[in-house]
């Protein structure tokens, strides 16, 4: 899904957050364990928190 390449050809600014979230999702016994990482990824994408 995520190649890691940004619009300018380098790493996307949120790619590291995505990797951490997917790593947690694979290793976790419950998806609830990864909620904070998902929120961090969403914040990186949409800047909803101030």
C-alpha cells in the first residue's frame, strides 16, 4: 500500500509513522494496542491536533 516514496521522490513525511503502525498491527494480540500509533499516523497526515 505505501511505497515510502513521497511526491518529490524521497521518503514521505509520514512513512515512518506508517511503518511503526503496521509493525505493531502485525505483532499485537489486540488491535487496541496500536491505537496510539494509528492516531500519530493520522495526525501526521491531517494535522488535526494542535
